């Protein structure tokens, strides 16, 4: 196969892995962000137990996407790691804090409040850092001769802070719809009451980012306004999902509200990716500029095509086995 074809295949695989991570781990982070606002400790137990059987497997997609990226597009690591070092460090630190807190909270009594704070703080920092990284990617990076030439804090701008806040609110909405799906009684009613306000917040930031993005770079502006008949279907689909979330919540269609929230994320991310396609390091390097040798891509592709179906199978199986509601006093720890 030619490098052109292999690079396209790898771009699809990595984009799929990133989207799967956002969808699978997003509601987990959202629950952590909601943690300080839960009505009582029983509600926090339900929140944690709703994701306890699956949260470890959710992060498999982050590893898969990162490993695939360094194998297929090594130039991305060469440039993006120096550019996003602090943002990526904050994200990983947040994930570590919440991971440790997840396990230790159930075993502690006197220090449970500290672990609650660590779980909530780690979730917020990880989500905010991820959003800032997305915003920095949309803005682009200063490069020269395939080397990053910008500063250590170029990733932190008003636009990236806005996308960081947007992802925090979006994950919180995803966590609320997940909790409605998985809980009962006062916990479910509390989570359901949060959805309208969170949805308004997501839509407000969605509109601002959508209006701001085309003005970041002339190429992004041309991409959106030269293909009105195609690209604008993505934000339109996202708005339809938002309307569906509101209606499904009012009609108590719990599963539908959660699925539509996933759809809102998918269409939003596709819109952001289309804004910069085919640049993996905007505004200078396309995915073919950043690609590794075709032989390397093909060799690793064989392993990935073997592993991905296995990961999809055990992920689907785990969600099927642990389907249903989580009640107060029940759990897996």
C-alpha cells in the first residue's frame, strides 16, 4: 500500500481512538467534577460504583491513540510534546490523582474527605487540560525546520482557556446523563435537575467557539465558508442532539439522553477536526509530512487491526455485564 493510503488509515484509527477515549472516559471525568456538589456521601458512593467496573478499561483508548500516534506520525511527538508539555503534564497528573483517589476512597474512613477532593480536583484538572490542548491544536503551532519554536505557555491563551472550560462543562453534562441512566431515587433526580443548566452552558460555549474558530486562521475561515453545503451539517447535527437531550430529559428517556450527549461530542469533535484537516501539526505539516516510513506504518498496522477488535469486544462485554442500575449500598469494592 502507498504511504498516502496508510497515512489515511492511521489517521482514521487514531481519530477513532481519541473519540472513543473522550466518550468512554468523559462521563467518568464528569462524575468527578460533579463530586463536590453531590447531595450526600451515599450519592458519591453511587457515582463511583456506577463506573467502578469499567473505568480502567476506558483509558485503554488513550494508550492506544498515543501509541498509534508515535508509531505512525513521529513528527507529531517531536513538535507537540515541547509545545504542550505543561498541558499534557497537568492532564496526566490529574488522571493519576483521580486514579489513586478512586481506589483509596473506598478503603479510608477518617481521610475520605481528602480523597473526595483529590478525585474531584484530578478530574477537573484532567478535563480542563484536555480542553486547552484541543484549543492549542486548533490555533496551531510556531515551527521552523520541523522543530517547535514557540514558548512554553503558548498553549495557554484565551481561546484555549475557553475550550478548556467548554470541555469541563461538556464532560459534566455527560456525567450527569450517565448518572441519570445508572442511578435511582434522589441521586437520579438530583442529576436530572442539573442537565438543563449544563446543556445551556455547553451550547453557549459551543456557539462562541464555533464563531471564534473560523477567525483564528485564514485557512480555517476558507474551509468553513467555502463548503457550506457539507461542513455545516456537523454543527447542525450537534444542535439537533442538544435539542434531543432536552426533550429526552423532559420525557425521562434516560438512555436516549445519554446517547444524544455522546452524539453531541462526536459531531463537535468532527467539526473541530475538519477545521484543520489534513494538518496534524497546524498550520504547516499535513499527516503525510509527519508520517513514518510506509514499512513501519504497515508493520504496526497489522498488530493494531488485531488488537482493536479485542478491545471493542471486551469493552462491549463489560458494559453489557454491568448494565442496569446502581443502588445505594451496592457496589463492586
